[in-house]
């Protein structure tokens, strides 16, 4: 049997069978028509609790407490879900009678997974502000813990993800998600993706396990892995984190590292966890620390780092995740804390373990051995970036002071051969590894591309400056080029005579004007300077440009008058220290220090927060060594290096740009002004020192940077090839009509448009991918190896696809939300495509077609359509009709009677047009008149007493009875309360008031649905 392109129902039947027969879940049934479906099915939960020996009184009270939280309207979804999670994990405390002791009712038996009732229900209709029907709901003991949306193979899995995200909105079935732990989407072609409540689309994850097993569809394979009864409960119990407003589930490598660590710790052994930069080491630490403290009442966990920035980050991550941690301020405080039973969780700087002076080091170690610290509890020491902190003799201090502790080292970098022996002596062997190339392949981090720039050579003479300017602007359209020339014209003449640092500043500023991520203001950059003096100099230079107020300098310097008291030489010159002091004094002048912070710390924290959250307002951070480890900022896209670095330091620095962000961030870019690598062929190895390749292969350990132009060409070629494949099935002669048929079908039939939604989505996404890829190397097409003929061909195809995309979108009256695909589209077209009439993002600017017809007349509206549509009368007619129909469908619930009538009129006009019963001019007049009515949502003969859209809607749906409509409106206005939608009590008040006017239950329900859809109520 050929099951290619099979409908969702067949896929769902197979998945239901898998849950029943292979995973052993009960089948509650198809609940499409069942009344009062809930996330807490009281009968199933009550039966389970009765079997556990709880009395009816006790478990009834527990269920009541659970439902009170789940149905609360005072908390948002995150807080509600967090409270429910605590009740599921730790139980619900209730008293059977007043004056009796509390009984803890455990809703789930976490220790004995087989003692729980696992079940699924399908097509679960949930009543909300707008009813929704999840495909499959996973219940444990009658409590909904998982939701699965399934799509057929031809539909992108992202559609299922977006459906889940939409369902969590307040205007849909948000309250159902109060108990949900896993939110999943799957299809037969792309497999399974999972997240939890409020997970953003880009953070939905793929599970990865037994990759060699290719015996079944990926969606089946990974449902069996994730929804295995024991693992499903284990993941929820041990691996869920509520992290500062964001609920998180583990990635596969974190889960398996946790499992391997548990086994090692049970044997009282330590080891090393090597998880590459950006793959979530801090979260891994939280999960492991939490597990140790919960499973060993005598355990204490100490987390050591060697940088203040990392120490602060660890404290923030643990506190945000609800695991309070004590951060020690001195060596004395650390030792004092270790001799007391509490706190059980501490973090500290490793240097606080004592003196490092070479002079007395051996005496110091001997003294420690003779007088060991009398610590309390079983100590587990996590050492962050252990490749650094164990170096030198520091590990001896740790091991001597904490002789009975178990050490677990965390690192994001491969071990160097020279460090291997010492590191393994302290920590033991590897517990788990997740290397850079794996993380890139899994799309956990972005790949990195490299570009070396010899600024001295490129800007050494006026002629070279002109060539540099031409090269930088080659990809831009004529308008953008002339605008930049106006701005840079004066600078071009003098740039060759400026200092090297001024040339670097000019080069970076040019990137902010021309590079897609920087010029859209969605991305930002770090500049690494060689010294604090140079960082301050760069800061001063950037503050003379348009980046003033949008850049900051962050170094280890904290100004103090003592820094300059001995610096005055008597001459009228300024020493380096005086200059640094002056720069810092000026920038901190208007900073008001936060409580417990210096002015410098406040300034730096504010700058970092802006850099992370407002990239348009903090475009550049200038650093020396601070922030090059442990600083996560997803918008950061470019790293400019003007400092000599190598090995671990270099790798950690370049990984600042590898974090995931919005769709338009495709790579992290490394720009090297120091010629750190002599030559680049296809890729360069970040590590110049020898890596430990005894345990792993060379390929495992290497960290390679791709050449920017080679990667850019590959990406552009692939994007163009993908679009050509998407359009390959279009029938000959591949004219406008054939494209319309392929991407829209018969656009008058809603089912045709819906059926071809996947093709249109692929076209829209493919076009965006093409223009992003083109913009990325538009200025360097020749250097990337394209000849003149190839460049012209690519530009022509890009122009064709942009026009095709617009024509298809308008012809279909598209209602898909394209924001996720096209956030940067307007900017890219404005900058990189010649501004011809036919190439615009929206054919009417931001004005919808129907508004344009009403406000400017139908002739003006038609004239604004793309050339390919407006030159064809049939295409014009179908485009207008599709837009009118979409408006009718979209607003139907607001006023069913009115829009039903408009739909009938539209069908009649289409029928007349097709039968050539009226001229083109008469047709346009009729459709324009109908458009006006549809757009305004009312007819021209509405009584004047009906002064609002809501009153008009009631009038249309109450047989044009003005008095009845006014009475219903008054009843609603007088009885409605804020937030009545979805609140059963508040809704009941309105229905009661409506009943006093209508005296008919069915009429009340019908009119109430119209009331709910009125914005003014």
C-alpha cells in the first residue's frame, strides 16, 4: 500500500496503536463529542488514589486543592504550572478533619512508575474562549501531562508547534496547559519535536538516541523513547526546571550526562563532563546538584569557578531555578561555611582556596595536610572550566583541603595533551562528552565562520580606501550606495592617514551599515581589545560616531584615585593610567549605583542586560578578557578580534557568537584583525596546541572555523537549488496561471487553498532563505568564485522569486502568519535589491487591499498590484475575491448573519463574472460596493440608534429587531466584568442577564457566542 502523503487521520491511528500496543498505555477513547473534558479527570484520579489507600474525604480534598490552582484566574500560566508541578512532585497536604494532622496525598508514585495509570485520549475537545481539540493527550492517573499535535508528512512540523503555542494563549485553551509538562509535535517526514509550556518555536527540541536504528519512522521511534513510562516520569521528576520565568526540559545530551553522572556518584567516584560552549553546562550543574541533594541527606555541593563573572552567573542560574545558593565573599567565609552543616549549596571562586605564592607553596601544602579542615557532610565539588582551574598547583590545594570530597570537573573545551595528566589525576576519567561538532549538527549552537581582515593593507592609501569602499558597497542597491557615499564621502579622503585603531573603527561601522544582522539592529557585536588602554581608546573613538550611547566598555578596571596619584610626570602629557581613569570617570559620572554594587558594577550590569535584551540600543561591547567566558547573549552575531589569543581562550571567546537566536541568525561571524591564522583554505583549526586525541579521534576534538565566502557560496547555491526544486512540479509552460494553480489550486475553493498551504509556506520560507543568503555575500560574489554571467543569473532568479512570492501571497489572500519567516525581509529588499516598482514587501505598504479599495478607489487598488497580476483581468478578479472571502471567513463569528449574507452576495457576483453576465467595468463596481460593506462590517441602511459595531451585530442576528438588540447590549454592558471570557462565574452572570431579555436557553447560547467575539465588550 502506498502511504505517501497520507492524511493525518491514518498517522494518528498508527500512533494511537503504538501507545496502546507497544507502550502499554490505556485508551480512554475519542473525546471529540464528550462533554466537560478536563486536564484533571476527577473520576480517573479518584479511582487511582482510592487504590493507594487514601480515604474518599482525603483524596477529594487533595483533588479540590489541585483544581483550585489549575482553575485560578489570578496567576499567569507559568506560575500556575509551577505550583501544579510542585503539587505533582511533592504531594498535596490536607487534613481529613479539623484538628487532625496533615496527610500528604501523592498524586503520582514517582518511585514505582509501574504503580501509575498511563492512558491517552484523542481528539480531546476543550472548551475555552475558543474551543480547541488537541490530537492526543497523555494522562497519568487522570492528570494531563502531555499533549501531542500530529501533522501529515506534507505539512511542516512547525505548523504543529505553532498550533500548540497558539492553544496556550489566553484567547484559546490556556487553562488546560496548567498541568502539562510535555508539549510535542510530530509528522511522518520530520519526526518529533518537544518542548514544554511557553517554549518558543526555535527552542523545540529533537530527541537523539540510537541513531543507527533506522527501522521505523522517526516520530514512532522517538515517541517510544520519550513516552516510555519509566523515562517519561523520570524526565518530569528529575529534569524539569523553572528558570526565571522560563520552564525548561533537558536536551538529550543533558539527560544522558545526568544518568551517567548518577551512576558515577553512586560508586563514590568523580570525573569530567565535557559539554561544548553554549550547550547548557550551567543547567546541567543545577540538575545534578538538585539530584545529589535530594538523594543524599548528608550531601553538600560546592561549585567553584575561577572568574568573578562565572561565579555571578552560577549564582544567578541556581537562584533563578529555585535552588538557593550561598555565594561566599572570602576564603575565610568559605572555610567557615564548610565547618557548619548549612548551607548545603555553595559557590565560590577557586582562588579563595588560599595562597598561590611560589615562595611558601610547599610549606602551605604541608601545613594544610597537618591541619586538615574539619568539614561537615559529604562534599561534592563541581569545578567549572576545570581545564583552567586545575592548572598550576591549585589542584593540590583543593585536594589537600577537601581530602574526602568527590570532584566533578565541567569543561566546554577539549583537553590539551599537556594538561591531560594533571586533569585526570584530579577529576578522573570522562563521565560524558558532547563536542562542538555534535552541538552544531544538532542545531544546539550556531556554526562559526571566519574572515581575516588586514586593515593596514586595505586602507593604506586613498586609492585603496576607494577600492575598500567599492568592495564594501558592491552588494547594495544604487540608492543605498549613494546614501553611504554622502555619509562617508568626507571620511574617504582622510581614512588612509588615520591611525590603525581609527581604521578598525571605520571598518566595524561599515559593517553596521551593510551586514544584514547588524544593519537590521537584530544582532550586535563584541570587540576584543588587547589592553584596557586600547579598550578605552576604542570606546572614545566609537563615541564620536553614530554608536554613541549604544556601545559600552567592560573591563576588569574599577577607577580609584590611588591609580593616578603617582602618575603626574610634571609635563603636559597624559599617562595611560590617567587616560583610563579619565574615560571611566566620565562614563560613570551620571551612573547611580545599585544597592550593594559599585558604580562600575551597576554600569556593566546595565550594559550587559541591554546587550542581551535590546540589541538595537546596545550594539557593541568593547572588552579585553571579561565576558569572553560564561556570557550568554543570543543577539551577539559578530566577534571582532584585535588581540592575540589561542587555544582555550580563543575558543571560549569565539563561542560568544554561537548562541541560537531568531531565524535570521544563521552563523556566528569571527572577524580577525590580528592575523591569528596565517592562511585559510576550507577551514581552520582553532587549536594550535596538540589536543588529547588518545581518548578520541582527531575529528572529534578539532574545532574548525569555516571560511566565510566558501560557506556563503554553499548556502546561496543551496537556497537557489531548494527554490528551483519547490517549483519543479509546476506544469509547463510555467506561466503565471500554472504557478497560481500549483500554489493555490482553485482559489475560489477554500479547501484547495488549505490543501496547498504547505507548498506556499515552502515558497515563502525558501524565498526568505534565498535573499538572506544573497545579502550575506552580495558584496563578495566575485571573491566567492562567481563569474559575471552567474551573478546576473542569480540576481534574475532572485528577482523572479520575489515577484512570484508576492503574486502568490496576494492571489491567495494569504492569512498565514509570516512574521516568523520574514522579520528582516523589508530591510534586506530595501538594501540589496534595486528599488523597482515591482519589488516591494507588501504591494500596498502596510495597507490591506480591501482598505485600499475603500479609501482610494478600485482603480488605485488595482494599480498597486504587482505587474504580473494587474495585467490579467481574471487574476485581478480572483485576487480581490480571495481577499474579500478571507475577510468574511476571518470575521464570521463577529456577526454570523451579516457575513453569511455577504458570502451569498460574493458567490453571486463570482457566478455572474464567470458566466460573463456583466462587463468588467460593472463587475469592478459591484465588487467594490461589496468590499466596502464587508470592510465596514455593516450595510448602509442600518438604523442610526445602533451606534456601535456590537449593537449592529446583535441587530443583524436578532431578526433586525432594534429594541431587542438595544436591550441585549444594555444587559451585557451592565453585567460584564473584566476578564469574563473563560471565567465560568462571570460568563454565567452575562447569560443570566441575556436570559431575562431573550427567555430562551438556545438563543442565549447563540447570542452569547456573538457577545464573546465583540471587541468593545
